[in-house]
C-alpha cells in the first residue's frame, strides 16, 4: 500500500499541513478494508489532497516521519506495532524531487502483518544496535540493578545529547510514583523531577496513557508541538513550560499488557531524532523487562517473609533468622527474646467470627510494632508472636515489656501473656527461646487463673 504525502514548507522549520495527495489502488481499497474482527482500518473514504487527520488521529511521530523524509530528504524505514490494531506495520518512506515552492513530497509505503516479524524488529541501524546492545549488557545479570539502570540512563542521555533523561515508575492502584533513575546534563537548565514535591506524576501518567493510545512513543520535537501537551493535560503542559522544556520523547515502560512506568528525554538533539527514537524505543523494551523482573522478585521475597494478615515478619522469616544464630552468621554481645501470646482470641473467633479475630490479631501486631519500634517482630503462628533484639540495653527492653504489660491489663484492650529473657553475654538462641517460652506460659497461667471463663477448650 503506497501513497504520496505532501508537507507544507515553512521557513521557520515548523511542520505545515500534511496531506495524502494520492494513493495506489491497494492503498485506496484499504481505507474500507475490514479486519478479521470487523474493524475498519480507516473511517473515511479516500479523498485526494485531504489532511491526513481525516483518516486518523493526530500523530506526532507520523508527522515527524513525514517532515524528516519530505523536507529533510531522509529515507526512513521503521517497524511499528500499534496496540490498538491487531497487526504490525512495516513502513518505508522515500523523498521525492518535485518542484513546488509551497510543498515537499515523499512516498509512504506500508505493509501489514498479523504476526510479529522478528527480522524487521531487529533491522536497525549500526549506531542504534551498538547503543541498545550496551544497554542489554549493562542490565543483564547486574548484581545491583539500580546502579546498572543509572548507568543506562546516563548513557542514553548522553547519546541523545539531552538535558534530562528519566525513568519513572507508576502504580495507578495506589496513586503513587517514584523515580527509579534519572540523569541531568551538567550546566543545563533542566532539573530532576525528584525536586517536584507538589506535582502528582501519577495524574500526568494517566493522561499519557490516554494520549499514547497504545502507541510506543509520544514525540514532541519543538515548541509548536508542545501545544499537544496542553490538550493532553494542561497541568502537565504548565509543568513543561515552567521546566523550560523545548522538546520531549516519552515512552511507556510496558511488560506484557501492564504499564509499569515511563521513560523520557527532554531538550535533545533534534538533528538526530530518528536514531534517538529508535534507540529509546528498543531500550525501553529491555529496561521495562528487567525492572519488571526486579519488582516480581521483590514481591516474592515479601510474600515469603511477611505475614499477609498482620504485616509482621512471618514464621519462615523467623526460622531463617534463628538459623543465622545457630550457624554463627550473626555476631552479637547481648541477646533478648520476648514471646507474646495473644489472650482471648478463641472466644472472639467463636462468638464474633473469624473476621473479628483477624482484626484482633492486626491490632495486636500494631501494638507490638508500635512498642518495639527498633526490634524484629514476628508472627510465629496463630496467636503467638516473637520479638528478637540483639545488643539492646536491658533497661530499655524491660521498659518496653513493662509498657506492653500495662496495656495488656486495660479491660477490653489487647491482652498478652508475655515471656521475657535477656542474656547480657549473648548466649545460645535455643536457650533464649526456651526460657522466654517457659516464662510466657507461666504468665498465661496467671491470666487464666484470673479469667477462667476465657480458658481455651
């Protein structure tokens, strides 16, 4: 499918109106072609000389392709995978030597494929392939992913001759954002968005998702194009203007169907815009993959070590800690162990239901964490909790235990049976656990002697 595209000439370098002047029979027929899902590729019948926006939404990347080819006489080859269609596009553009004082022309040929073409995806320039390969080498197998991504961010900023490069992570479910990595060009007028304390980049990001509409890149190459940002999000536009942004390329960091964040460069060298776009698109693919794997490992680590109900460390984490004591991996001078068994959980479960029992466990965990703020608190199982403290003054821990006991005596409040053991010479962890456990059961006997109606059956 091939058409002839014209671009209006302006002396100031701005992109004028882009029109589809003519098309071959295959291109014209494609206007009303219906894909296997019944979707029409283009919504309007072909009319020679019409603005391209008659057929599709305003697309800055397409406009840039046309400008670079028709005006700057560059041959363009690209492979595009628009997610709002179920096909990929291989496009080729060639400048045309047509004498016209008002317009410049180029051909625009595209071939649709319903399966991804790995050969086309890897058909990139030598400059781009070198840069992307360096990115892969830095990321793959890195012991410190943050350091590796920082190196990649710095390298990408330099290769784009950009004032700023940023990798932003977003979590739309919690309405949160964080800067995973960024790089500011020394001496430039750019600043890190880490300083943007009052801006909510999650709200910006939601508008970016809508603006991208499945595309892999949002390209703003000059102040004229910057007006597009105003339509996307006026607050974001004001932020760009206030930050002295002249141009920007923004890409989603996507893993599967999930957007985990965004990567962008600002105030880059526009004379090399095609290579920059190509480099950033491929680099974003590998960066997103590595960060997503990193996040998954962190989530698995949390799941394996954290009690999901109370938020305390779980029994698995407790066993690993005890193993470190036994194997001699921990060096310490003093050792303290506190067992805290929640009194009265069974009557609550029996009379009020397990949801009420869960709430009681969560309140108990909060009290322990609030009392022993700088110690490791574990849910050993059921209604039993364990606190381990090394190299803490005995008087400090005794004061915390006393506070916990006092709160446990308040009628209707959380009640614990507590066992405390302290060895100023360190000693063996198994002995400490045994002694603290015995002390806890003695304390529990006293509690049930005072409240026989609550005794477990």
